[in-house]
C-alpha cells in the first residue's frame, strides 16, 4: 500500500505497522517486548484519587501470568528474554514496565527499578517502555526517563482511553482529558517516544464520537505510537459485574474491523500503530468472545483493511 505526499510510505498492510517498523529500525533484528511487573499500584486504587480502579480494569487481564508469578525483577527479565528467544526467535529486547502505573513513585525509587531491569543482558536490550497515567507524569520523571536515551530508545505510554470527560467520569478514570493534554505539553520537545492508548466501544459513545479520537491524536506531533483497543469485559472488574447483571452492546469482530477501516484513513501517516485491538487471557474474558486466537483476529482485521483498500492517513 502506498501513500503519496511529501514522503512516500509503503506498507504491506495499509497502515504504519509496529512490527515492520521495528524490523527496519533495528536492521532486521527480531525485537520483542519483555513485560516487567514492578509491583506498582495506581492512584485510582490506593485512595489517592479513588478506590477500585477504572471500571473496565482488572490488572491481571493485561499482565501475562508468567510475569505475575515471577517474584523478582531479575527473574522476570531473564525468564522473559529466554522465552522470547526460544518461542519467538527474538534477539533484541525492549523492557516494558506495563502493569498499573509505572511512574507512581518518587523519581529515586523509579531509577532504582529501571536501572535494575536494564542491567541484565544489557547488550541485547535496545529499549525501555514505561506505561503510566498522564496525571503521574512531571518534569522530574521525564528528565529521569530522558537520562536513558543515550543508551536506549525510551517510550512513554500514557492512557488516553477516551477524549471525553463524561466517559472518563463514568469509567471512574480519576483523570481528565486535560491532564493528558498537560502531560503531552511537558514532552513537546522531549527525546522520549510518546505512545497513547485508547479504548473504543464504550456503549454511550457514538460512532462519530469515536472517529473524532483520530482528530485529537493528530493534533499532537509528539505522539509517535498509538495502541487501539476495543472495549472488552473482564472478570474482576466493576464493568464485568454490571455486564453480567445487564449486558450491553459491544463490538462484534466485523463491526470493529469496519470501524478501524474508517478510523485509519483519519490517522496521521507518521504515527506507528502498535496495536489494533486488545485481548485478555481467555479465562478472564467475559465478552466479547470472538472465538479466535490473537493471531487469527489480527489476520481477520488485516484482511478486511486490505480488501477495502484502506490506507492510513489517506483522508487527511
């Protein structure tokens, strides 16, 4: 697929896909993210901003059990790299602090955690990725993350989730959209690669409301990566309890694939798409259950994008 403009982009899948982007950036190496659980909590769980977390959230639903069961940073890093070498033939790694809020601690404590995770097999580590909330970012923590950029590529991943404060309130996010905007202003000229995470399919948001996410993402040139997820309901979440009592409409796979086909042409072509959907462990998933493995969902969506001739950024 080709997009013509000041720069010509050629993509096999019609969008700026993270896998090929990694392969090109790291000169053909197979790069794999190693998830590390630093034992952090969240201001929306510990009472600082609220209790119970976001209504859709069960932290176990996006943390592989192998990470949850490894008690030390060293074990998680070494075992994660070992599995990736064996199962994915990976030879380079990005250390990914994913579960909960990974900047929710004093900077000196964060430095200790990041330093330790990056100290094992350093010759094969190319990056550090830190997932957090926009209300847990400040200048000191940005400076800390930037201090690693002379040795590693560092990306800071922040949950946007929705661009609408009404939605953020309904899901007990404990964070406004303006707080994300403020965090993005702090990294306007940063060396960090910025990723934002969104969720599509909150039942009170209309189709047109969701398409407007692209406009909001596009207006921030500092956003380099995005992760798009569809709303899925998991065990152990407040939303899971509500869904069991009174089910509400969620995306079917056809509807979601078609939505992405409308969304992607509206997304800036320089933005790298790290994910098009999310999927929890099968034993935690309540709905929607599309009856497919992750690789099968990816193939299904990619085929729909190709069959419709979708090209990222073509509507801009």
